[in-house]
């Protein structure tokens, strides 16, 4: 299984692997993370699919954002990556912030999107909770990433995983802490405030869509995923029991059957 690691002209670090004749899947990670988020998925998806994973601006090995980040900037980053790779369309698989970015692409460039997988991604929070989330994002720039990292990990992973897999948790911890504070704080605000532009859009998304989250994800709740699916005609919504926000890292085997089934439907449709 050959893997190509490279950079685009705008400084996006990416990897291409899998079956070059297969359906292209673009894997979009979440806030503070990197393309390593998808390590547990490559072996299962590579035999049938053309896999592209990359780092968001300001994350991992990619360049800093060229302007103040918003969902449109990250949408444009993917379009530039697709143009660089000569891809006309792809399935957009987005986790958390990535599940907001892929919805922005679907609204702005539906002709480039074959389908959407929206994983553990936020939606309408209510006015009071939205204000709280935005205020916490603003405070990140003042207090630093380390000030909230342990509480973040406790929201992301189950207690059992934290206790039994400390090396895996620490890998995520160190990856988040390695982010430049300026970029992290700005992108955290995109995660907080950007969701507003995705709620009940004037022109709805009509692409084939799979929405998934975990039962105990406090920031991307089952109710949010159900609401996302209700706004997209024909979308499916799956709730994975017990897990929290990083359930896709903790238990990939619970996500992969639903995802591969969806991909098969797209390929055969």
C-alpha cells in the first residue's frame, strides 16, 4: 500500500494512500488534532478507497492560516487540495470541526461533493449555551491550551480508556498542546461560532449524508446529530452507545461498519 506525503502550494500537508481506482474519500480531522486522527481507519478503508487525509491550516504539519480562519477558509483549503490532486469530486468525511467544514463545502461547492459523513459534529446549541461556548473560546487565547487540556480529554474519552490506554491519550494530549496558541484559539472560536451559519441554511444540503455521534458526547450530542439529519433530506443518523466525543478514535470498529456500508451505497448508486 503506497503512501504519498507532500505539501500543496498553500502549505497544506497531506497524505494519499489506498486504491487509486477507488472512490476518493477526504478525511477531515477536528480542532487541535491532525491527520493522525484517522490512523485506525486506513487499513480497513484502503483496499477499496482512494484516501486523502491532511492537516487543517494551523494544525499538524500544515502552514498557519493565511487569514483569520472561518469555515469558508477551511472549505477553500479542501477545494485547493482537490485541485492540486486533480479530483473532480470526493466523499467528505468530517469529525467535529471537520463535520462543520464538510457541510460548508456542501453548501458552497455541492458539485465537488459525492457524499457527506458528519461525525460527532455540533449543531444548534440554544442561545444561552451558544453564548457560553463562544465566551470559553475567547478565553482560550488568554489562559492557554494547557489550562483546559485535562478537562478536554475527560470530555473526549471514557474513563476506562483513559485508565487503560494512557499512551494513546497522551499522544492526543501532546498533539493538542503542540498547536500554536494563536491558531488554536482562533479555530476554537470557529468551532464555537461557525455552527450558526450551518443551521437551517436558506438552500438546504441535499447530498447523500450519514450523520453519527456518540451517546455521551456532551458537545456534539445525539439531539444535535438528529437535528442535522432532519435538515438534510434522506440523511441517516446513527448513535453509538456509551462513548464520548473521541469515540471514533477509541472504538473505530463501531464506526467502520456504518461508514463502509454508506460508501458502498454511494459507489453503487
